[in-house]
C-alpha cells in the first residue's frame, strides 16, 4: 500500500540548498564557512564532508539527500559523491526539484534587485530540466518536485505540464512532489491535492516550510498526511532564526539538549508524521540536528510539553514571511 511504501522512506535527510552554492540566506554563514573565496572546489569539499557524516549517521537506515536544479551545483556535487563512493541507487534516497534556474554565476551576493534564481514552471522548462537532472543524478532519483509551486506560476492549472509529469512518473518510476513557500502554502497544497486523474493524485509528496515559529500550515499538512501524501519539512530551523528564540533555549536547557535538536524534534513529533530535512553546512551541525530524533521520542511521550513549547514560540505567519524575505544572501 501507499502508506507502507511511505513508512519505509527515510525520516531524516540533508537539504543541499546551503551547500550547493556559495551564497544563501541562512544566518551566520561567514562565521562558519569563512569569508574568503568560496570557489567550487571549496564548496564541493565542504559538501563532501557533510555527506560523509550523513552516511556515517545513517548506518541503520537509508541516507537521504535533497537537491534542486537551482541550488547551484548541488546535483553535480551529490551525483559525483555517490558515484565516487560506489554508492548504489538502492543504498540512498535522492530527491530533487525543477522549476528554477540558478543565475547567480557563483556569486555570494548580487546587486540590489538581481535574482539568484529564475522561476519557470512551463512544460518546456520541465522537459529541459528533467534531462539536466538525469545527466547529474541518473538512476539515483527517487522523487522529483515542482520547486515552489504557486497559483501565479501556473503549474496547478496547466494540463500539459500535468501530463508530462505523469508520463515522467510512469516511465522513470519517480515519485512526484511539489514544494511550497509563503503565507499561503496551505492554500496551494490544498489546491494541489485536488489534482486527481482516474483516482490517481498528481502529487505523491509535499515539501513545506513548518517550524516552531511558522505553524500556519499544520492543519493542511494533517489533511494531506491523512490522504496519503508524504510530508517533507524544510527550513525546520527557520534559516537559523529558531535558534535565537528565548523559549527554545529555555526548554532545551530544561530537557538537557541543544536548541537545534529541540526545534527539529518539535517538528518530528507532529501528528502529520513528517520527514525532516536538515540544512546543516558542517558535519557537527548535522550531527546535532540528528539528535532531534531522540528528543522527539520524549516529546511524543509528553504531548502537553510539546503543546506548551509550540504555543510559546509561534509567530504570525505574514510577519514570519516578511522577516524571511528581509534576510540577506551571505
């Protein structure tokens, strides 16, 4: 059944948004990566050390890596790592995304108003990008996602694109997903769930922003989970902002864990049973994030405590997204 297939999916993965390119919006990158030249070789080496740790932490289950066409060279880094380490396709779970093109030319920050990535959800761009993904990741891909689906991008109402996606799933055996962002992610998700043909939903999976600060999509995520959709959570630390939250620090001390482990555990313990991506850019960050699995077990045993923590941290969704769009690429 669909549910048992989902149960075997890795609960925990590494998202490559911050490792596949020199610039990103997460806080304090330069204190970690250094402000000197982040050339391709340097970033690829950094990505490799984090992937090494991911595989050493994943001995009991399948390691999971999440890329996108627009995360700089993320697909190239992941594909080369897997091949050079002789990792077989059934020994790893790889998801990627299409719909944005990376245009920052390996620069950390661009002139005011210049975009780092350009969105195009047309069927033509899908057919172009799917070939590029195959070139880098070939047989490794398990899940291919529309990157940041919105009402404006047209993907939800384009039968030509839907037909091309279904054909891709049938021919390549990939699951299909969408990622969502912004204050109306829940509306986009609910609309996406209505795209069903002959009883077969178009999307098997959704990747959504949800964390201790931004809790707005919870209800829609539970509906999606109950309908059999695989729930993936991104930005679980709110680009680092959750770590500055006083309540998270307080409860982490109380529970004897690190703030990042607690913030991610609060997501893992949710009733929509999400799979969670870490945005770590060092092996130690990844390992600390990984401890969330253990902490989430405690929270599941104490649902009142989980509710208390979530209530202490929640912020207004519109404000959350306004604050996020003000974060600088660094």
